[in-house]
C-alpha cells in the first residue's frame, strides 16, 4: 500500500500546475492533502473526488484558509473530522480514518508565524495530537500520522540552520516537541531509511530556492514503533511540482 502526503498550498492552484497529471500517473492508494484552501463544492468534480476513490474534505470555517482532504481507494471503517477541540477544529486541520490495520491521521499543523504569535497555539495543538495518538494506541491500534508539521526537527532538516534558530518552524520549543513525540514511541519514517542531509520538502518561492535546494523538511510520515516491521519504504519526491511543497510518502506491506 502506497500512502502519500502533500501540502498543495491551494488545490485549485495546484490543479493548474500538474497536480492532476501526477495523481493520474501515481495512482496512490491513499493521498492526504493539506492546505487545500477550498470547500469541495468550490472546485471541479475531478479535483474534488477522483474516480475510484472515497473522498473526504475538512475545510476551515474561514474560506480560502487551511483545510485538509483525503482520497482513499479503500473505504475506511470509521471517520472522524477534527480532534474534538473546537478552537482547532474550526480551522480544518485534521481528518482521522480508521482502517482494519491502522488509524491514519492527516494533519496540517499550525504555523507559529514570523512574530511567534501563534507558537503557543501550535504547541497546544501538538499536545492535543499526541493525546489523540496515545488514546488510539491504548485501544491497541497502530497509528500513522502524516502531514505538514511546520517544523524542521534537526539541523540536517533545513539548509541554513544557523540563521534560522529564531525562526518559527525551527524554534527550540518546536523542535523539543518533535523530540517529545518521538520519545513516546513514534518513528520518523524518512529518517528510518535516510540519515543524511540535503532532503527537503518545502522551498520558498523566492530566490530560486528550489532550484538551489535551499529548503526545509517539514512534511512527515510518523508511525508507532510497533508498525516498523510493516514499513517497506519512505520517500520524498522533490521533482514533483505544483506547490512550494512536494509530496512525501511511505510504502507499507500488506502482511
């Protein structure tokens, strides 16, 4: 099973930049989108729900902001929109899907903002996510968490760490939460296979950053430790255009 995650920075914009061609060629088993910036009824049917897929949208109450969506070949056994806390859920940041072998959380984590004004909101949201993941594990469920975390975890996860220590997305408290999450038994799937630097999933539109590979790795797939034996591959697709982010993904076995 191939699972993909992509912050499309506006599904309507990505749809004009090769997204649909990529989707048709890739044929993902599950695709999780973040920052869709649209309600399903606002976009063409082929974007809103591709043929052969079960489609789920959780837009923000505010139009043109945030939002997540999931397209799945297999119908989930259960579905949950949001995390159960209104202050977060009105921003359309989470879709949780229950399958027979795992629970999948597609999440668009908040941005702390340049003035750090939303960092406390972001960190509180992160803790709510961890609480939900731990609740699922207490039910003996495997957990997959994917999406745009809006945080580069370690210095190898961005091109210029020294000049970004006071930038939201690489603040000590944001990075400490990533450590906290991992300490609870969650595995960064890409780092499980790829320990080296130079792998990024987001690049600024300015200064030809993508062409120069001046980027950040802020898009992830995490799994609980017990699910590692089923992990076959984890990857980043920097050649895929359509957004300032690129798709990331994992392959898990059907055993």
